[in-house]
C-alpha cells in the first residue's frame, strides 16, 4: 500500500512540475493499472482468467520500463520500491494462472445410474426453480450451477419441470398500462423487473417488451434489472458451485453494536490544514443558540426567522418557476440579502 501511495505521490509531484513529460503520464497510468490489479488480487479466485492474463502482461511491461527508467525526478530507491510493489501484485496473479481453479462442474455431486457413460449430475432443481422465480433467466442459472443450458434443461425435463415460457395473459394495452401505472405509483423506485414481479403476483404474465412499453408510458420510473435478492442468490449459487462460498454472514449483532465498530485507529488523518477549520465536536449536545453557534452549528432562532419574513414581505415563495423552485430560491436569497444590507 505504501508503494501505491508512492506512485500517487510521484505523479502528484510531476503534475506540479513545469514540464509535463512522459514520466508523468507513465506514473499516472501505472497508478490506474496497479489499482485495477490490486482489486483483482483481492477478488481471487472469483476472477476471469482473461482479465488476469491482461493485467499480468501490463504489470510485466511496467516492471521492464521501471527497470530501465532514467528519470531525474525519480530516485533509485523510489523506482526499486515500485518494482517490489509490482512484483507483489504479479506473484498472486501468476500463481492463479499456474494453478487455475477447477472447472465449475467438478464441485457438483454425481451419482451412478447403472447406465453406460459418466455418472449423472445431481442438480438441485428446486433451487434452480427458485432462482428462476426470482427473475433470473435459465441460461444464467445454468452458468451459476456450473452446467450447460442443455444439461439443465434435460434434468428439468426428466423431473417433469417445464422450462417453456408461460402463456401470456390476454390484456389490452390500456389495461396493462393501467396496472403498471398503479404498481409504479405504489413503488416509485421499482425497475422494470420488479414491476413484472408485481404483475406475476397478480397472476398477470406479460412479455418484457409489452411491460417495458407500459412502464415507459408512466412518468414515475427508474432504471432497474433484477432485484437485489435475485442477484445475491444467483451469485451465492455460483460461489457455492465454484467452492469459494465461505458461509460467513458477517459480524454478529453484539459485535456490530459496539460504539467503535468500524473505526480504524490506524487510518490516515486529514491534513492539518483541513482539520483546523473544522468545529470541535463535544461529547454533549450544546445548550442554547449561542452554544450551538460556538460549536459550529449554524441555526437561526425564531426572532431571526420572523425578521426575515418581515423583510421578504409578500414575496410569493410558492409560485411555479418551472425549474423545481430553484429560481424562486435564488431570487429569495438575493432579495433578502439586499434588504438586510439596506436596513443595516
């Protein structure tokens, strides 16, 4: 981490230099690449092999350039520290490439059916149906469970489960628009997939295109794909099948209830120049207007508010400026400031 800060420090130093040379651009690019590599290292083994190969090649190139670099603003110790940091990122990435994780299907239990050929997979089809009911498509479910789509379909067919699409409900466009508008008004932050879920709960099955059209006809809408629960359950299934699901649900309530929970005593402090202007925090709430102001809390008392109302007179605060009230607010601030200056 110290070396990463060194990269940023060197880049910041170069950015203030009167000459913006190639070394500056190189160190800035190094910062971006090493940040991305560190994120990938922290995510191992849940990474894409192609991404690991790409970043490994980039880090190798950075190391070669640093080794042969001759920059007057960079000391030999700085460059050596950067090379060591690049090596610390390369080691786990190269280890991943040398010993890649097993294929997802190797974690799936099998059973012998007595027939010729390989043993049959034992798939949790009830789990697959639950994932599908949450809004995940069958191809994504097959990937999460570590099998091909055809394998999942074959298992579903043997158990008598259908993967075919349900028949669409017979609704006119106006009827569907009315239902979607009702749902969107009750759930203004719901995305298209959540709206479709509400329709399904009412035994209404409509196509994605028709539901999207009806959803777009309603003014209260937002972007959305799958519910957070659907995304979590799908990624959880993928982690279980690939063998890196820990089952750790995080800290218990007693630990999280500690007043210092989440506080990092070793974290860097803000610069002194930033801290000296901040109001001092007290363990007790300040009592009274003057005490609040001394503590850095700016609050107007009732007399000041009444004085402002008198100065504004019959100003129409509620008028529609067709700009969400921004123009009215700015006009009120300017008018009040000018009248206060005049009276004083």
